[in-house]
């Protein structure tokens, strides 16, 4: 509140922005949903709520490669053990169309054994699938 030539003036800033602290994505989802998603999973109703209300406005960062990458989550998929894709050999798909799970891919390519292989994968686009863990919420 301050005084002007025409009298007292009150300036009200009505904008509101929510800031999230850096959190592992799994921990963030457990906090937001108020239950243990590792034990209970995330049902379809909760997935839709998260996509509509929470995840559309935040970025997640990945740390499994040499460079940090930022993504917006656009959907959920099957678990890292169930989601498969054609195995890549020298940057191309194998002629035998052998399939590989997300879990096996991270183990072979990055020597990372996923801590939560039964959680749903999260998707950036239809063709890109990311694991749920080792992601941090960022602005």
C-alpha cells in the first residue's frame, strides 16, 4: 500500500506459480499421491490425474547419460520389464527382430540395474520411453 496524488493505492499481484523442489520422480509421485507407488502401483485414474494436473507443467531431468536431458512427460506405459522394442545393434535394429525390454536395455547399455522395474515407464513421445526412476523434477 502506498499513497498517490489521488489517495491510498493497494497493488495486488494475483499471479500464482507453483514451484517444486528437486525430487526423484518416484519420490515426488509418492508424496503427491500420498501412497507408496512402488508397493501399490499407479492406477489408470491416478495416471490421468497426474498428466492433466501435475506433470504437464513440469520438466524432468535424466542423469543416466553423460549429458543431462530435460523432458516433459506425456504419458505412462507398461513396466520396464514388460515394455519391449527391437534390439539395436550398431545403431540399427537387428534383422532377427529380437526384442529387448527397457530393463535389459539399461542393464546392458549403461550397466544400471533398475531399482523399480515394475513401475510404469513414462513417455516423452509415442516413440520415446523413459524409465520412472533416476529422474529429477526441475523448472
